[in-house]
């Protein structure tokens, strides 16, 4: 019977390739947590799948210069824009270097308020500048974590299941001091990721996001 790569099947594969076959080696719950951590935090960065693409949205409000970004978002990316109460849209410049950002927009005792032209993502906070002088709808492309797997659910692409198993297994082997098998398993993981990305490249002429329909 073909593998459907549910969470339970992924865990069984990890135990088979690492030799950690019993719950004395690693508990069932701990192994499931490791699989979900890898699936949600590593796979979206390594596998360039549209299944992980989404949008981050927040309303900038008058006088407020900091906004939290949920940890469900792995990355914010361009394009970014603001929309005002008249539905007029304007692009926003994205900064991740705080020194460059504050060189362009020096901190002021009394911040200038206007329509934001740029944002800085620092940690899990978004800083628009100028500070908003009214309510603006902000929208940005984002890399979004997939939903955690349950015992009988599978990754968004079934072929990710085997990659997750080898990735987690390789990490576990390295942590246990078995460098030879750890590197072997991570090498297989790398090959599986390459195949997954090749599939995406065939489906899309480019890995770039299509022009947004705001």
C-alpha cells in the first residue's frame, strides 16, 4: 500500500532510519513535536512551494508606530502597500536593517506623522515611518507556517513527508553523536528538497510571486 505520509507514518519512518525504534529512545509525543517543528519552521524555508505563500495584513492607526507580527509568519516579503480610506494605494519600502532604516528615518522626540512610506521588521515588530497620521490598511506578501500535523493528517504535498523524515532523522543522529549516519540522512534530505523544488519550477516558469491583485 502506498504511503500517505501522515504524521504517524513520518514518525515510523524516522524510527526505522535512525534505529530509535522505541519510546524509550524518544517518546511518541516528543517525536511528533520534532516533526511538526521541522515541518512548520524548516520546510517552508527550504521548499519553495506556493502552499506556504500568503499575505500579512494589519491596520496602521493614527499615532501608533509599532505593530506585532504573529509568529505564524516566517517571513514578510515585497510587494507591500498601504491603502487609505479612499482606497488609494501606495507602495511601501521594506527594511530589515535597522541602522539603514533609522538613517533614512531618524528617531524624533515628536515623530512626524504622515502616510507611511517604509516599514522596518525588527524581531516580531513592524515599525512604519512616518508614523501614521490616519488609518491605513497595510498588506504584505508573507511566508506562512503550515498547519501542524495531527496523527492522521499529511503535509500539503505528500512528497514532503519523506523529506521531513530524513531531515528530522538526520538532525537526531547528529545530536546523538552518529555523524556518519546523520550526514547521510541529511544528504538524502537535500536531494529530496531539490526534487521538490524542481517540481515547483516546472509548474511555475519562475519562483517569483505573481503580480498581486490587491
